[in-house]
C-alpha cells in the first residue's frame, strides 16, 4: 500500500514514515499543501494521511482538490483541531476518517487498516485465484494447504497483481506502487522481488502464477 504523509512537522512525519514503513507501507512525505498536490498529481496513492494546518496551501484545500478530481485515495485527517465543527467540515470535504493529535500510533494503524478494508465492503475480502488465497486484513497468504511466508514487498507485489488480474503492469508501474519517491532503489529491484516470490510460489506448485510479457511487464492471467 502506498501512502502519502502530508505533515509540516518533520519529526512527526519521520516518525510516521518509520512506523508505517516497518508495517510494509511505502511512504512519501509532503511538507506543505503545494508539494502534496504535486505528489497527488504524479502518483496513485491508496491512503493519504493529511494534516489540516499546512504552509502554502491548507489541508482542506488539498482534500477538496483531491475529491474534485475523483481521486479514490482514502484520507485520514490528522489535526490538533478537536472541535466537532472541525471534524464535520473535514468529513464533509471528503475525509474518510479524522484523528485528533496527539494520538497513539497503534490507533492510527488500526484506522488505516479499517480504511484499507473499506473498498472491500461490497466484495469478498480474500483474494482467490488458482489455489492462492490472500487476505489483506491479516496479511496472510495460503497456497493450497501451505501458509506462505512472504516479505512485505513480496506480499505487496502479489496483492497488486491479484487485484489487477489480467492487466499487464510494467516494471515502472509496479515500482511506483511498492516504493516511495525518496527511495534510492532502482526499479530493477522489481525483478528481484518477482524472482523470490516466484520461487516461494513454485514450492507449493504455483510457480507459473506470475507471467512475464517480454517488453511489457508482468501479469497474473
């Protein structure tokens, strides 16, 4: 899951990036509203953690711009404003949830997990295909009767390909969903992750799940 953290407090932003990164999220940081709109215009995000009191352009303007463009990213507002009117304004502007500062990191994680589940409310939460079962809620993967032990990046890659089943994704497209914008890793890392994931799938008889389309990318057909 790719997350944009829009927060002008550098210590808080760094703490969030460390904590969310350890949970397998790929995080970008925008220190002001103008930078946030630039990120949102360049990349697709699953989740946005948004402060309201920002330099350049305020958080509500960022949020309204996001919704005007029909961007489907789920937005969790973080704000020191704790009045009911503030929460109502943010929710009416398109926020999916609102968390008042200071907050417990465990609660933020739980709220993000809830937002991740929300698009699946009308669908089967577990992704199933050719004997593979991936549960986004528990981050568990089963192949037949075996439980696969995947790294966060392997899990993210498999989830992405299963959700986009039938669509060929280029190495660049996959890289942009798995890594943050500040990463010094080359997009060739995708080939390594595909290789290690295939090896683990092969051990349970699903080695052909991920197909390579030469010159185009990868697909789960």
